[in-house]
């Protein structure tokens, strides 16, 4: 005899009651979505959803088909799940970026980048993205993620920075009484930042940059590093001080990720 169905407790307020399929008619879409917040699902995120949720493939196989690592696929899929859930549950409009298929959003990893600990070259000719930095003065990269004053977010199109903005950032002053970061160096997953409540704190810090592909810092704890990754953002620890210099290196694919600096 099958087990009886348990009562489900639902505490979320669902604000959407329908979903409209993707339309090529921009005018009609604007009329239907007038005044609605917009969530943009990028082409790689839609592909990750198709492979994992529709084709039911293991992440390793899906990553192989997309020409990326399993870890990168997992970050893309997490980001896609979060966007779709946000649109469905919060009543936001979901826009799917179109891409000709089959296509390459960016070229495969270069072998020297695979072995050299560098980020892969990004083909920005047909895409745009945002990357974030932690900073105290707007021009240099802060050496301490938790205490940095704000984020500097760059919008990149066609391999060029077209917009620069400052965003408010939660820091240690907003989490009074909680364990603060220390400066001892260690290895990822073995340092501080894993105390109770730390992951929730890091998730709150990441809320302001969920639309960014990467976060570039001068230093951070191992727990914060893992927290940013779980938010679907690639954390990069650099020894460069200038935001402009680090941005140019990121675009060129020569920005090294010094995870040995995690503490």
C-alpha cells in the first residue's frame, strides 16, 4: 500500500498566475509586459536548462556538449534556475536572448589558459556582460572583500567597457556581532568564513551583483569565495590593483585567479 501523501507547507507568496511563450513580436511583448520587471535569460542559460532539465543529462555530459567545465556548467545552471524562479514566483517578465543554433557563444578554452590558472579568452564580439569589482575609491581593487565600501560594475560590449557604475554593498558594519574575517592565508575550503550564518551573509552581499558574470577582488576568505560561487558568480582573486588594468586582463583572458591568496 503506498504511503499517504503528506501535507505540504507553502509559505511563499506566488505573484504570477500565467506564463507567456516567447514572441518575436516586440511590440506585442511590450504591450503585454508593460510595467513589469524584466528578467533576461541568456542563451547559454537557456541551453543549460534544455540539457539538464529537458534532456535530463548529467552535468558532466551537458558540460561536454557545451564545451565548458562541469563547474562552469553548474554555475550557469544555478543562475538560470534562479532567474526562472524569480520570474515565475515574483510575476516578472522573462525575456530569452535569441541565439542562432548551432553556435558558439565563445571559442573553446585555450590550452595555455587551462594549464596556467588563467581565465579563458572571452569572445565578446557577439555578447555583452557585466563584471564587478570591490573597491573603496572607485579606481583600485580593495584587498578585503568584506570591508570594501561598494561594488564597481563594468558593462562590456564588443570587448570594450561601455558603462561604469557604483553599487551599494553590504559589509561587516551591516552584520554587527557576527564573526569577522581574518587575514591568515590558507586554501579554498579550509579557511575562515564557514561559521554559522556565514553563507547567508555572503549571499546577502552578492544580491547587488547577481547580474554579473564575475567578481574580482584583491582578497577574500575561503567561505566568501564559496558563497560567491554558489550565487552563480565567478570569483577571481587578483594581485592587480587597478580596476581598469584588471578589466583589460579579464577581457584578454590573461587575468590569473590567485586562489592561494584566500584566507
